[in-house]
């Protein structure tokens, strides 16, 4: 028996997890570097970590506001609804899953389509809504993607699609797989009409979306470190029984191997898209005063190259 005994109760131990716990919502901790930032500041910085530039997931509504010029966005096709052709039922009926997703993520299924201006250039634009059943592509998403391309043809404007998807929506079976062919056919009609299409691959762009129109942009951009590929790395590794190279399927790896044209950070993306769209369509460069108002030096330089690039990028050429 010990000759000395503590009379008071020992202090309650705090686990490492408790030590860093913060009031929910007010502060955000960076997944990459651990830096703690005031959430409002992080949101104002488009959810890009101010210390390490890690791109955090971004709600689609915030993304639309950041990418499309204020007051120009008009969302369309909100009336389209998912059917339940297979009467699909796993842990929950498909209809219930859709109803729940509508309550939490909004009415437009996993895709927001519409028209607006990107840095002053009118475009037919679409955004995957990853919050809605993992951005999965069923018949509604396929129809909306198709309409983005068709609307671009009707209005004689370029098309821009921001993809973030887990792939086809298995609850709609073959009908969701069919959307790959349907969207690619619409994309071909856009090409035949001589109009440009820019695909922006966000994290993650996988499955049937990566295997169809997301990889068919005239220009394919990706956000830093975005995972872009058909099957996930774990599935591939198990299938081929080999170690995969470091960074496999990440945007940087894909850039190195020619699958994407450029990696553009979220903070520069809108101006970058504007400059590319002006080059591809021959739209007039923005007035220097407009650009100066927004204090964006990159955007001010890019349009100066537009006339020279326009003929080379003429959509009439094959
Ligand atoms: Zn960070």
C-alpha cells in the first residue's frame, strides 16, 4: 500500500479531440493545414484556406454567386422532376430519398441550369449540386445538361458546366446510364453549331459524368487537387492488384498526363473563364475602367490577346 494517497479527485482528463472542439459554425478548421479561420472570412474567401489555399467543399448556391456575375443569373428548368421507373427500394424507397434531398438541397435535383454572364460574357451555364444525392446523374440531370447545350445553340452563346458528381444514379438503372449518350449527343450538336464549351471539373468528378461530357470540353479546367476519373483509385487498385502512383487521378496528375488543360484556383476562376470565353467567342474585351473597378490585374491582361487568338480558335474549324 502506498504511503501517500491523493485526497482530492483527479482533474477530469480532456481528450485531444475535446481540446480542439470549437463552437459549431463560428470557426472552421482547415482539413489540410489545421488552421482555424473565422467561418465568415473563409466564406468570403470562397472557402479557400487563407494559409494553405486548400479548397474546401463549397455549397452550390455560393458557387453560382461566385462564378456568375451578380444580377445576371436566371435559373431555368426547375420544373423537371425525377420519376421512379423501377419502383426502386433499397434501405429506403427512391421517392423518399428524392423528397428528402429536395428538402435539404433544394428543388432542382442534382443540377442547376440557367443563363447568365461570366465576367461579362453571356453563357448557358450548368452547375452540379453535389449536396443533392452526391451530384448523381439520373434522367433529370441528363435532361438539364442536354438543355444547357441546346440553350447555348438557341441563344448562340458558349456553354460552361461545373461538374461535381459521384456518377450515374443507380436508382434509375439503365435510364441513368443512357444520360451519358444523350448528353454527349447534345454536346456534339453544340460543336456542329460552332460554339465553344468549357468544362470545369470540381472535386470529385467521377463515374458516368467523367466518362461523358465532363471530359469533352473544348477546354477542360480543374480545381486544384480535384479527383477526376471514372472508377475510384481504391477500386482500380483492387482490380489490377498494383500500387497506384502518388497523386493518381488528382487534377495535378491529370494535367501532367494531358487529361486537363489547366488547373485554376477558385479565386481566379471567374476572371479566367471570362478571358477564355472572350478568346473563344471573339466577344469584345472589357473596358479597362470596368476591370480597374474590380482591381483584377490578370483579367485586364488576358482580353488584350483576344483578337489574335480568336481566328485560331474559330469554332468553324474542325
Ligand atoms: Zn489550410
